[in-house]
């Protein structure tokens, strides 16, 4: 709690005024892994482990379509495995979107 060293930025000042259920998008230009990562949230400056949500991307649909033609019982398989999807990283404390891992 005491090591809140960085001075408040404009974004931080704005974030303190918006309700927590309306997270402000902060895109961090760094590589993300397809699993939860330890980092410091750029919005609330808490040491966090990112919350990951997996979303199907265009590759997921493409693989599913190919499997549909090749062997249709496997067509839904890409939707079941997380490595075929985008990994969206969020801060578990303030809900800020931090970045995406794309296959
Ligand atoms: Zn945060």
C-alpha cells in the first residue's frame, strides 16, 4: 500500500472518477502470453496476475471450417481448446483491459 510511488497520471485521475463497472481500456504495447501473467497494472498500479478470457478469432473459425470439410465431427474442436483462441488479459482488481495474445 505504501509503495504507491508513481505520481497520478491523467488516466489515473480519470479512472478514479469513473465507477469500477466501467473499465477504461488501456492497451499496453508488450507481448502477452496465452496464460495469466504477473505484472503491475498500468491503471491501478497494483501487482496483479492477469485474468484471461479466451475468445475465438478468425483463425479459430477458419480451422473449424477446414475441419468441417475434412472430418466434420471435429469441427467444434478448435472452440474447445484455448490455444486456438485469442487470450484477452484483464486486471482482476480494476477490470482494465491490458492486452491481447493472438495466435
Ligand atoms: Zn488494475
